[in-house]
C-alpha cells in the first residue's frame, strides 16, 4: 500500500531534529520503501510518500520520531487506481 506521511514540529526542536536526521538520514525501518521525501523551506514541515505491505513498520517509523514531530499518515492510491475505480463506477450507472 501507498501512504502519504506529513510531519510538522515546533521551532524549539529544530536543532534536535536536524542532528537526528544527519545521523540517521531519516531512513525508514525494514519493510518500508521510501518513494520520495520533500521538506518545506522556512519551517519544520514535510511530506513523504512510501510503500509498505504492513502498517507496523510505518507505525514504528513514526514512533521513532514522535518525540520531535507530529504525524498525519494517510493511505493513498495512484491516478491509475483512481481511474480504474471511476471507470468501474461509471459502468455500473
């Protein structure tokens, strides 16, 4: 499954977050394929898209950073998947 991971933090943890990121590169645990990650300029906010077969590695990854960030994690589907779903729905109507 695909997931969109959004994180945010308060300015007072910026130094801690930067140090941990430099040490770990923010690498996800085994079981997660990181497809891309983007960081906003001027804030501690970002978004990642990842893929995993089970939710536990994703929960573990969020927990590892939970002392610094708040997370919003949502399942996602691709344009192709949405298109297929919409086409099937249109055929039923």
